[in-house]
C-alpha cells in the first residue's frame, strides 16, 4: 500500500528531467524574445527618426526620391529642407547591380569547377581561398581599392578614378566569395540521381551540367546572387573609400558619386541628434533597412518556390 | 503444361540472336572484387532477369553494360563486353553513343524537376534541334508505350515531380524509350513502388519486349518468374547459373540456385 502511494506520488510530481526540460524551454524562449525585441526596437527607432524628416521637419517624400540636391541643413524657397537623395539611391543601385552582374558569371563558373569538374582540387585550393576572402575585413578591401583600383581606373578609364567603376570593382571582389560558396551549396544540393539519369540518356558531362544541374539549381543560385546584392547594397566602408562621396548624380562610371551607406558613414559624426540633417540621415538608414528587408523577402520567396520542386 | 515447360528453353534459345555478350568481366571497387569473371549472353527481344541476394553484384554488373560504373571513382574493370559485336570498353567507344543504344531506368524514380514534356524530350533535345512536331509525336508515342499517356496527357506541362511514384517511374521509362535504344537496363524498377504500379510496369515491359531487349535486376523472384525469358542467378560476385527462366525456377541445376529460389537464404 505504502509502495503504491510512493509510485503515485512520484507520478504526480514533476520529475527532475521534466523540470530541466521546462527550464530549457524558458531559457531558449527568453533568448528568442530578446532577439525579437532588439530587432523590433531597431526598426521602431530607425523608423521614428527616419519618418521625422518628413513629419517634423516638413521634408517632402517626393523630393527625397526625385531631387538631386542633398543639403539637409538648408531649406528651399518653399521652406522644405533640401533632401534630394536620388544621387545616393542611384549610386547604391548602380554599384549593387553592376557588381552582381559581374560577379555572377564568375561565381557560377567557379562553383561548377568546384562541384562538377574538379571537386578534389576545388575542395583543396578554392575552398580555403574563398573562406579567406570572406574573412578579410572590409577596410582592407577598401584600402586595396584606394591604393590599387582607383589609380588603375584613373589611368585606364580617365576621371579621378573615384566613382561607380571603382566601387563596382571592390564590391565585385567582396561579394564574389559569398556568391560562389552559396552557388556551390546550390549545386551540391542537386541530387546525384539527376546527373546519373542525364548521363544514362546519353548526355555529355557538359550537357548534364548546363541542362540539368544548373537548371535544377536555379533557385539556389538566385538566392546566392540576391544575398550577394544585399551584401553589396549594405557595404559601407570599402565603398566609401573608393566612390568619391560627391552627392551628385553619376554622369558616368568614373565620376565621383555616392551611395546611401557612404553618405551615412560620412555624415553621422558631423550632425547633432534631433537636427534636420541628422534626421535626414536616419531617412537614408530607413531606406537601407527597407531594402535589406526586401532582399530578405525575395530570398525567402525564391527558396520556398525552389522547395516546391 | 509440363510439355510446354520442357520444350520452352529450346524455343527461346534459338529464337533470337545475341545482342550483348560479356566475357570474363571482373570489377573491383578499390581492392574489393565485386564481379569475379562473368560470362553472360543476352538475346534480342527477350527479358532477362538478374536475381540474387543484396550485394551479389547484379546491379554492379548491370551498370557495366552501359558503362555507368565509369562514373564511380576507384573502379577497375577487366574483361570484354560487346554490343552487337563491338567492344564497348575499347578506347574508340563513345560512351555518349553507347548510352543512347543502352538506356537505363533506376531503382528510385528520378524524373528531372522539369515538366513531363521536358523530361520525355530531354534525350531527343541533346542530339540537335528536333522540330516541335517531332517532339510532340515522340512524347505521345513514348508515353503510350510506357502506359502512362492516359494519366498525364492533360498535364504534360506540369512538373513531373507532382506525379505518383508509379507514374514517375513510367515517365522515366518513357524518357528512355524516346531515345529509341536497342537495350533497356532496369535496376529494380519496381522496388520503390506499390503492387498495382508494379504490375502495370510489368505488363508494360512484356509489351515492350517486341521492340526492345530488356535486362532487369530484381529482388522480387515472382516478378522474375512472371515476366522474364531467361534468368541469371548471381551470388557473391559470381554468376552461379544462367538458363531459361522456367528451368531456373522449376529445375535448377545448382544447389545454391535451388536454395535461393526456395527461400532458404537471401
């Protein structure tokens, strides 16, 4: 009788293991909550500051996207601050798209070599090189760009050397390893039996690569490219060092221009919190944040669509 | 009935000329000898079943017939395999051309993640640029031959991955048929399928026999006895016995064959 009671009692009381499980759950939930709170806080903060430019300081949203004069401290005749961000928007998109366009073929070629053509050598030589490239701090890229690429552009393409071309070249090198290693993952994820089926139907290795493997890997490669673009779009330091930082609409690829990030990093230290010029910088930050959100949504969309197949 | 069984071997043995001949085929994975000298002759317009317990080398042997083992690193092959008298392992043999003659269907249905139409026309589009009409016709013919046309005719441009396993496997067979090979190798084509899909594929294979030579690896002994003309029994890398299917199943000459057939091991 007493023994039965003991069993009954132990079954009604939570065991040591179940207690530990509950603690673990609470702990991980707390960690997740903290992350969510931080992200939300950042969003709210950037959004309130960024929107203040238009609500408090009477900035015109249309001007922000279409005008080319960036001088937030001053106002135009009708009393709106001069917050034409078009030069930076154009600059950001230009370097992002151009570097992605240049990097993608190289990345795909390198990934094909590493996965399909010579996996052993690819793994031994290219893999460490790529990991090394990812690990190099962006200031080093910027410094190399400043001392090598800018003079190179100046002598071969004219201008001062600062501008979108130099920015593209630096970003190309910076996003290449990311796009390549993600493309490698995409190609590796293509099941072996697709390759076997193709070869067994009398396809050559090359036909198998471009008609089956690449086609099956398209969603993964698109994700890789967009990921690279979002890196390029958000990169500040290296770009700032080579682009010239003139808030002018780029006339050509070698005229000094600017990006959202470069103007942000240049201006942050020189403005007082709460002033119009400070708020205008927050508007740029908000635009950056929204763009990276868009990139993320695109990546999710594509990988979900890819998962359906 | 007994008469028919007794006279069957002679009938099939003389009915059709040989198409693939393998002589003393050895294969090593690294230092592990997986095939220990296989001599086997396949005849046109017959279904030959390769049976044996797991790891006996039957799938490995099948893959030597279209040189799919070439893709596996560390494989060494010795011996001679001829297709219509031509040595397929000679240095002048083009594996691409060989695999168009000797098609292959795998254990897992493995359609490409494309539309059914693109799957079936894949092999045709490799060689050149066939016209739209040629492709349309090939799609219908091969899907009909593979007994899956009625299932998919209204959704040719949907992804092949949306089909059931049995339909996928028949689309894979249609994909091979579209290339018009002489020989079709099937590596346990029904082992991943339900009984109904399996019997549909069996019926289809029997119908295909008049146009193709079929070599089938199977774990399913009743499948081998139902549809094959000849059966080869493999054990530990050796070919133990090769004869008319009825002889193998009713009157095997070797003790190992009898033990395996009667379910004493394997």
